């Protein structure tokens, strides 16, 4: 019964360290896991089982060394890493009805990005000026793949 307790404590220590590495980085679970491992090694010595303590110590150190070796191998992490590649794209600008020189109104402050209304479409735009106030008239000066660049029309 005593050795089941010792093995359980050591297993809990390994689980805390594993949780530290895989799920919750920051050191807290790793420190708790290390302390639980040390207590699991100390426990046989505390009841006078010197030979059992030595065996527990060396088996635990061997398991730690093996775990470190397995963690260092690059093949181990390839089993848990995501390897999906996103090769699709989305055209999020409806360019129909938009052309260079078209005038509109900024419906939000463009600092340097914001929203402008052209005809009845609300489009996300970017300004070449530092910022353009809401309600200012703007003109499209360039249409890129996924970006519309505007400038403020000076009222003079």
C-alpha cells in the first residue's frame, strides 16, 4: 500500500510537469510538479526505507531523463503540432461600382483606416492623410487587391 502511494505521488508530479509543458506555461505547475516529485522521493527515506528510497530516486531520475530525451526529439513534437495549411483566400472588397476618382463621405474618422460611403455602399478605406474627420468628403485615389486608398477633398 505504501509503494502505491509513492508511485501515485510521483505520477501526479509528472502530470503537473506535463501540464506545465503542454497547457499552462508560466512555471507554477512545473514548480508544484517538481515539489511533488521531491516529496515522492523523500517519502521512502522518511520511513527508513533507504534502499527503497535509492531505487525511487534512480527510477525517477531515469524517467525524467527519458522524458527530456523524448521531448527534445523533433519527431515527438511533429505528432502534436498542427500541420494544416490555409490555402484559400477571400476577396473581402466588393469593387463593383468603385473606381479611381469616385467621391464619397467618411462615415467614421479615418485614422488612417475607417469607413466611407460611396453611393449606397459602406466600404473600409485607408487614407493617405494622417487622419480625416467624420463627415469629410473623400475621393478614391488607388484601388489595390484588398485595400482602397482615399484622400480628403479640400473644400476651397
